[in-house]
C-alpha cells in the first residue's frame, strides 16, 4: 500500500473496499477533518477492510489564566476555541468569588467564576459523599491558574431590583481573551417564585458557542409542586428541541438517599447533589455544589460546584451540562443563599461565621 502523507497527530480509520474497486486504485474517504484519498492495498478485494492513517481533528485548547501574571510579550493568541476541549476531561470544577463591595454593602454585584478541568480517569465520590477535602486541590487551582474565567455582564438596575431574575450574559474566556462559551439568560420576572414549591414562570437560558450559535437551551419547569414538595427540574434541549438531559435539584431525596440534601451544603452535609437524567429519565450521574470548608476563603468564595461528564458524551452535551448547572446556580442556589445567609455556610456556600473561623 502506498503511504498517504500525514501531519501528526493522526488516527486510524477503517476503510471497506466497495464493489468494482481493484487493488492499486484510489478511494476518497471521509475523515474527521474532511475527505482524503487513500490507495487500496494489493490483495484487497471488494468487501475487504483495511486501515489507514488520517489527520485527527485539531482541538483548540484553552490557555490557562495565571492569576496576577501578565501574558508573555509577543504571545500569539489562538483563534477563539470551541467546546471540543471538554472531550479531554472527565468534568469541570467551578469556583465563584464574591466581590469585596458585595461583602461590605450586601448589594448584588457582577458574579465572577473560575473554571478548571477535572482530569480524565478521575474517580468521583459516590452521590452524597463529595466534600471540601476532595475538591481542595481543584479549588486551589481555580484560584491560582483557572482554565477559564467568566464574568457576568448585566444591568445594575436589574441586579439591585430583581437579582434573582436579572438578565445576563456570562462569557467564558481563557488567558488570551478567547471566548469559548457564553450563557445568555433573559430577564423573566416571577411574582410567585418560591422554589421548589412554586414557580409561575420557568427561568431559562441559552448556551452559545464561540460563533454565537446556540448549543442548547435550559429551562426550569414551571408550576406548583411539579417535583413533589422538594424538587425542581431543569430540562436541557438541543437547538431543535430534542431532549438531552434533565437535572433534578431536590431539598430532600436524591440518589444518595431519602435525606441526601438535608442541610446541604454545610459543615454537617457538605454536598448538595444535583442528579442528572437522560432523555429517557434514567439516572446517569450526580454533579454537586460543595461547601468550601471552614477557612478564610469562606469570606471571599460563594458557590463551589463540580460537573461530572457522562461517559461518551459529546462536547456539546458536556458544555450543556455545565450551562445547566449555572442556571441551577442562578435560580435555586441564589434563592437558597438569600434565605439562609445566616446559617454558617449553607445555601451554596455563604460566608463563614466567626465561630467557624475559629476552628
């Protein structure tokens, strides 16, 4: 077989010889990067299968954001990347930071988040057992060298007058300023908003790629007691309306047990679990909001959450799960945080109380 010249990296592609094609003839086959010509080896007749190297699709990886360090002089920024880099990891960890002005004044400011990847092969704790010890290294990495940073873009009046329903955009950028994903949430006011018991209007958001095209939409299911007395459902759909995932945020029973999310996330129960289901409503895995622990970071950190990617999920599906967890953060978690801001770390990681700081 005549070798086909390739530029690394490459991958193997199986080719079936069609009827009427003889050894030595060339075939055009479809590779991940486009059509390529290959030569049929000697001895290969119609129906035979042989393998050939073809170029692997190029994945534009995010350049980490080094805290407090300027980009090197002459650094060439990559083209804005796609969500494909998510295929190289088993999940992501997101750390929110509270602005000093918000800490002092109590007024809602623009949320900021640092995002890092969870390496492939990582063994996630079972449902209900995620804790601050397991996430401590990820939390440090998110503070020192995040893979992506996201800063909310929203109107001041909406943040002050209706913070739970404010419209916002949340672009996720790497160290070069390249945008990989953007969350677009419209302002939807709800006068009877008391999740998980009642929501007249379903809060929603759209996840956009770097070309400003929709990847998916996420919508909170409206109604009263739609998930019983303690659960809120978030439905993730493709741009054409096909179901992708359903996330269940429950204040009581989860895959961890009947009282899985009771008093979470606090020092008593560190993991507030969000169970993930497929289009057929079969359980897939659990992502979680994690209590940040008793330390000085509690004064500057709010939500810390992990997103576990399902095995075999596409880049779009992985990005959609990340976007869905952000909508849970904007709605259920901020609502719980406002109602429980004096419980010593509950409601998604409220600031630690003085008695906790002494531990």
